[in-house]
């Protein structure tokens, strides 16, 4: 005899009916990059034949195919598409019904739409960052975000946090002072490859060497995007730029190896396509003690891709899908990024080391004994702040 279904067994309550979330598209924010259409696993999206006021084709949704998987919301760099809990949907455990974009609570929405070009992956990285931030368990008032100059540097102006848009190349020293002055705060540096490893390269090296308690998120677009497409420290050999029209000849930094060699306790690399892995890496880095470093590959569509005739942002996302290889724990000496070759991704380093503050306190205690009061130690209840 067949076992009765739980939903129809007398004396039991029927299981709550699953109500599909509704996909909402903000037509005026959309810049028609096509990421959501290309990577929807259910092929529930297609570009409209109509234009919005900016002249782009926003997506249209086939509600019958959409299952509310949320992939399009996370990958959209314009924050223009999101899953909204439908009317009548059962409440999710400990959460209010979702009515807005997942990043909206942590963004300054009055500053949208943002300035990034169509197909730029920086907006996608911000989506991942806001999700990681909401899941890492650190209160928002204990987060400080510092950016330098450049396209990625504009992140500081869009996040709804205590954030600082600093001078060129000085994001890490500014963040170091912020972290040492507020030892109970988690300080994040969010900037580009030119800002952090060219004019700011010396600060990057020494912050990693000292194991400063910072999370550094670097968006590598292979070029100077904001200032005209010049060769950067990360431009691959043979790639063209405005200052190397016949192809770059200088060997670029292998940033993962640089960070590990200098002393970083956490090193990972993902592309703007790998949103789930990137979100997880950001969450791990936020909860890591010491100098944690994440490199995100997101080439500039307006300059790097155009100068090298590589198509648009969507073309590069397809390239990531077809040419990325995940090798967690790989030797960072072997993960240099070739021009249009295989990109090795993964979490390469995850170790525990004392931070600069730990070492300083240990050294002072060794020299001064009980006369030294450890700096940054948690205050006892009722103890006044020094």
C-alpha cells in the first residue's frame, strides 16, 4: 500500500505552498549589458526590443520560466534587476519579506545610477560585497571602507557605510591609521590595481609585511581605466593600451604571489563572473584576522577590451566561463595571468599569523613587563577608555 503524503495525512498541517518570487526590472537603471540574459540558468530573460531613456535594451522576464534563483540579481552590475517576494509567500526564517534589491540596504540609492560603464564588473563586485557584509556577522557601525582614486575608488561614495574616498595611492596608509586608531573596527580597502599596486605599491607591500588587520579588495581591470587607458602594473604582455599601442612589453605583477610573498594571511582570486565564490571569499576575508587580500578580475570594457578588440563586457564574461580553472591551494608562483590565456582562480592562502598590533604588544610586554598596558585590548566592564 502506498504511504500517504504528509500534506494529506489526517491531523497534520499542509506544508506551506511555495510562492515563486517575482523578478522586477528597473528599466531606467539598466545599461543593457546582457549579463542577466546570458547567465540565467532557466533562460527566463531576454533583451527587449524597446529602448529605455538612455538608449539601452533592458531585459524582459518570462515569469513561467523564472524560478527566483537570484543569479541575475547578483551578477547585474547596475542593481537594476531583483527578486521580490510575491504576495502570499511564507515568511522566511527570521527575515522580513524581500521587497528591494539585495544590495539596497547597504547602498546610497539616491546616488544611482552609478557612473560605471555598461559591462563594467565593478557593480557586480559591489553586489557580492553587500551580501558578504550582511552575512559576516559584523555590525555595520563596526565597518569602515576606504577607497583610493580610479573607477573602483568610486565604491566609497556608493556604499552606505562609514567610508572614505582618499588620495591617489594612499588608501592603505589611511586605512592603517583608521584600523590602529579603532582596533575594534573592521577596515576594508576597496580599490583598483593602479591605485593599490602602482602609486600605492609601497604601501601594499609594507601593510602585508606587517600583517596589518585590513581586508583589501582589489579590482584588476588590467589598465588605467579612468585616465585614458595607459599601461598598468597588471597589463599582460602583448596587450595593447594607449601607451603601448604595439603591445605591452613589461612583465606584469602576479598579485596573488606578491601578496603571499609579502605576508598576507588570506589570498584569493575570482572573476566578476564567479559571484557565489567571490561572495564566500569576501565573507571569509572580512572575518579573517590580519592582512587578507582578494583580487577580482574585471577588465575595463571601454578601454582594455576596445583597444584589444576583445568585444564588450559580456564577451569577457563568456571568456571567464570558458577559460577559468579553479585550483584552491595552488602555488601562487604558478598563477600569473597570461594575455587571453587560462586564468587560475581559487583560495590560495589561508593561514594564521599574529597581526602587527599583536607583535607590537608582545614586544613591548617583553621589554617592559607589567608596565606595559596592551594597546587595543578589550576594555573590562566599567573601565574608562584611555
